């Protein structure tokens, strides 16, 4: 399935920004040239957060597994452009499953790890998914059992596959199956014109209470990664440590695809602490390591190899970065939800610069290469901040949504710019500070809706959700609870209640405050700013 209008596709190919090589073919090419090179390595502590023993594969071994699994997908009836969901953490098995699905010409829909069963069900139903690949568990959550329950409620879902060790009944275990079938399944690639122009993924953005699908073809992803590889000076055969899940623009565009393009060794990491990430990177002598932007300064001090490049990812929830003198090359990945990623190396001042408007080629300052992203903003209107507009070879083209149960496709209109509906702040020299009013950078949707969820807990008279700035994560959700007379709520029981009700993990608060009453604005609405001040220990301004 091609999502990009033919005129745009031709323009991108002629400029040199797009190629004819799909993502899985990049791995096949490296396997042919360097079959014994180490390709994929699990984190040594894999068993602590998901099922299965740590694995490592050479390029030849990885290519054979991808071929066998792609042949299996075809054999059981998954056809070209069928959608298959994936909800699994960073493991060798997950990477193999994703690339095998792409080799079988399937469309992969990576699902955020924090999504509950209801979120997965709604998303897969909206895109007519035929299959789902799920881990057995992610830390203490039984993701495999939830996937089985999704299949029971979703008629169109024909196949549910499990990755890991303790796969519940009803799921097809991919690990043992790959080992047993050996070379019995021979993959025969289908003839497809312009294979890299076909849709590769459907990722998910958040708009209010809805999950919005964002589609990208192979070439969209390649364009994102080209900017990062050039800006970070990632060399062939580099060792890359990626702690981000492969469920969106940061993990896929910033981690997986640059690895494929440079034919290096991908060390997968599950984020539990910054110390573990630094130790992992030092242990494998990493050439490149990804980290959340707010942690870049601390990580810079903990890395022992002065030649290690840091990719610092900043998203909509991040505060304004501080300036510090880095001891190594540092490249900021400025991520606007699932719509745009801009890579810029910091200069001698080690200061993160605003995103300039106009065309971006990458590496920084290069004008000879093809434009990979173009950024504009709307004119600021009274009481309305400007809105980000993006287009280009790395930007998505088409959205998906459901009308009367039928899947429809929505194309660009007018100039071909994609209105991301992301609000921005204008600053001298460009734009900075992505933010989405109403979402509070956590994908939480309307806070009044969350108030009702909290207030449904027995013994609570009223409740309010509010946001507190966090120096690392950018923002955290808190809950203020007002108990009924004579009731003494238990915080542990409150969290257990939210978990039992299947509340979206993004809506579960970091902490709970027990108050006698909620502060109110003159118009009768809850004053969330005063609640925030309360957590910052400024009671004089709360009273």
C-alpha cells in the first residue's frame, strides 16, 4: 500500500532523499557483506523485565530467522498490507519479529508499552489488524494474557503470537516455532514496484482522549535516520545502545533504523536507571548511546569512553534544556510527537538551539544534500498560539480513521503540509518548546475526565488531577483527593483500585495528596496551579 501521492514520491526520489531499499533489505545487504558481524544483542538483565534468556545474533543468523519468520507469516495467510500489532519491549526477538513482518510486506503497528488492553483493542480495531505480537510480560504486567483477551473481543484479529518464556494458552509461541521449523520454510519475496514507498508502520499519537494513527513508509523512516546518522557522524559497524522501546519515532527513527543503515551492532536496553544505562554503554564500549534529553548531562559524566556520542531525545514533555559543556559529541533529537524529528549537533557552547523554520537537510549546516524536513508555523492569532506545520521526505503523509465502521484514508490538503496540531512557542531564530494544551505532555487528555476517574474511588467526595514539573521527566501526574466525612482513604488501595479498573497507565498519578477541600478559581473551576504550588511546598500561596 502506497500512502504518499505519486507526485510527492517522484519529487522525493528525484531529490535523492528516497531510495528503492526497504528497511529489512538493509539488514539483508549487511548480512551478505558481513555475515559473521554481531548484529543484535539482548540486555544482560533481560530476564528481570521480560521472559526469555538473553540472546545475540550475527547478521547471517538474524537474516535467516527473519526469512523463516516472514515465510511463516505468509504460509499461515497473512498477506501484503495486512496490519500486525506489536507490543513487546526491547529484545532481539522483537526486532526479528518487526523486520520479518516488514519482509513479508505486512504493515507493523508498534503499540506503546504502557497501553492497557482497551487501548490495544481500540487501536487494532480502528486499522483492521489481522495479527498481534505480544511479549509474555513487561516487568510485572502480563501482556500476553491481555493480548489473548483482545483476540477474544476483536473478530478481525486472526493470529496472536507470543514472545518470551511463559506464553499463555491461546497464543502461538514464535520462539520455539522458529527453532523447530529450521529451513522447512523458504521465503519467496513478492515482486513489488517501489517497495520502499509502501507503508511500513502505523504508529500512534494522542489527541485528547483518542489515539490517532500516523503512517510512514520505509523511505520516511530512512529519511529520519539519514539526518541522525549524518548529524551524529555515526560510522559503519558502530556499536549502538538503545533504551527506547520500538514503538514510535524516537525508538524506531532514532535507534533501529540508524543501526540498519550503518550495519553496526545494536545493544538493546530496558530503562530502569541511568546508572544501568551508563554501565551497559561502558561495558560494550558504545560508539552511540541514546538517552532522554534531561539525563544527557549526567550520562555525559558517567561514560568512560570520550568518543561515545550521545543522542539526547527531547519530547513534548521535556523542560527547556540547560547549557553545559559536554565532554563528547552531543546531538539533540527534537521530537514533535510522532510527526517530526529534527537532529542537531550542539556547538562549542553546548547549548540547545531553537528549531529554525524552513528546510532541514542534515548534517547541520549542509545545503548540498536533499531536504528531509520542512518546518513552518501558522500566523499567531489573538488568544491562539501558532501551530506547527511539517512536510517533506521524513514527515508522514496519511492518517487513518474509522467512519461508520469503514476504514478511510485522509490525505494532505492544499499545500501538502501536515498540520500536527502541536502548539509551539516562537522565539528569536526559530521555534522551541513543543506543547499540547489539554494534553499536558503526558497524553492524558482532558484533566476533567481524569478527575471523574479518581473521584469514582469509594469514600472520595471530589478529586482533581494536576501536573507538576519534573526536572527529569518534564512533568508528572498527581492526584488531590478529598475524602467523605469520616473516611480515611488508603493510598495503596487507591492505586490498586485504578489498576483493577484498567485505567490507562499514563493517567495513574505519581503521588496522591489528601486534602480537606480543593482550591477553586473565581469561576468555580478547580485551581490546578495552586495544587501544583502545594507540592512545591509553598503553602502561603495555596491558602
